[in-house]
């Protein structure tokens, strides 16, 4: 089955009638205690959207992640059926996410018994052999693996790591290892752990706890490297949702981490995922959980610099990517930057009101577009 670029006459009519430029741009009101962070709203522009897997009244498509291959065109997407449900679906795009082909029937039968938020990664071993991996959460972090670029897949033995969620982040280290971060439920709440692999994902070290915060629930870590490569930053969901998200830093390749502290208000959200744009700025997508914000519970992205994060600054602006018709039940993004600068953000979301359940949907944009729209709004 092939999935093509999705538009609807109703949606395009709405854009034409209500959004003269094809995009609505607004600024959040500066409420008491809430930073006045500008918001660019792209959510109504259906010409940007690609529906990878359509929900129905009985089928809920949930929790995708994506992987862009080195050719800058081939993308894979994996997700599960129902909220935290069983894995099984996979799709491939050979045109940068504009069209997709489902691969479910080519995957190992056991994959459909893996459960909760499958995540896809590409890793190489010390000989240069590249493998693709899809890890899931239960039972005890199972996986499937491809050693031929995704043409064929093999079910692998579970890693044996009890978890709530499998790796939400895998980051390459300078010595050739990869660091995988995930979370589990500890005796006093949620805690973040890390483990490392020296052989491209075949074996992993004994996990160690790297974030545990009294009175808070750190989870869903996203680790990435600072410009220049000397430091790692890890953003974390804070699952009590009483304040802001959390962040910590490492200058020894994950050997030690600073104590978790609050992120800037504008980065408060669930399941962060980010990429560097062509000009070095960061684009980080997530489910918005910033208390009091205009885009609370929708699928958003934050735009700013690494220095903004490190200094606790609010960054430049936020983007409302997609509107959730199911409140906070959205997010868990894949985020990829194509060679031409296009950023493809993929999520699960209740895309329309009514009885139809969640779909897996992507939206596309460049910072050149969103910068220009922000300038136009400010000029008025």
C-alpha cells in the first residue's frame, strides 16, 4: 500500500478563507509569570501534511519514530497500534517523506508481539558494518535488526532491561560507542538510565541510573551533542507536569552528568526530539506541556540556539506544528532534516474531530519560512 501527500478541499478552503498567506501567525499573550514567547502557527496549512497511517473508528495509530538514511532521501517510520500498544507497523519513503510504502508483511512475525513505542536507530560496529535497529519496551526491551539497509529484518533476543519505555535516545560517542538512554519506574518514582554498546547494538553494558529527582519524575530522555562536540545535553520530560521539563549536561561523554535542573519555560514538554538546522540553530519538537501557554497539549517545536538552552534563555520562538483534537494525547515525534533544509516532523495525533482515532502524520517546513512569517507578523 502506498500513502501519498494528503490534502483535503475542506482543509484547503479553510486555509484560503482564513489564512491569507496559507499560514496563521500569532504571538502569545504575555500572561503573568508566562514568558512572551512568539508562536508561529503552521497547524492549519494542510498542504504541508502527509498522513502516513490513517486512524479509523477502530484503529488507533500511535507513537511513531523515524530514521533518515545517509542518502538524505530514504526514511523509515515505525509505530504501534493503540496507546502504548503492540508494534508491527513500519513504512518506508524513498522521496524524503512525501510518499510511503507499508512494510508490515515483510517483518518478523514476533515483532507484532513487541509492545510500547518502538524506536528506530542506525548504528555501526568498529569494522564499519552498519545495522538498523528497532527497539521496543516490553518484554524486557526486545528488538528487530536489519544488516542490509532495511531490506530484511531479524528478531533479536531481548536485552533484558526492564523499562517503561525503550531507548528514547541513542547518541554516538567520540570513541565509537553509542550511548542509549531510557527510563523505568524505580522505588521512588521514574528514573533515567543509560547503557553503552561497543559493537553497534549487538551487546550493551549494565545500565546505570543517571537521573533521579526527589519529588519529580524524569523520563523520555533526549541526548544530543553541543556545537563543537565537547558537551552532551539531555532534555527530559518531567511527568508530574507541575512545572518545567528537566535538563542535564555531560562533558565526559556521559561518564558523569550534572544534576537535573529546569529547562526554559518554552522547552517544557514530553518526548523531545531535535535536529540542527543549516544555520546551526536547534529545532526541538515535543508535546507542549508549558503551563499557561497558548499551544498547551498540541504538537509544537522550539527554535533557538544551544547557548539559549545552556543559559536558561527562552530561545527565539515556538512553532505550532499540528493541532491535537484529543488534548495531550499527541507528540512522540520523529524529526529529520533533509539536505535542502526541509524539516520533517512526524507524530501521532487525532488529526480531525469526530470518531476517527489517531493517525501518524508529518508536517514539513523550513526555518527560512518560519523566520519570514515571524518578521511579517512583527512588522504589523
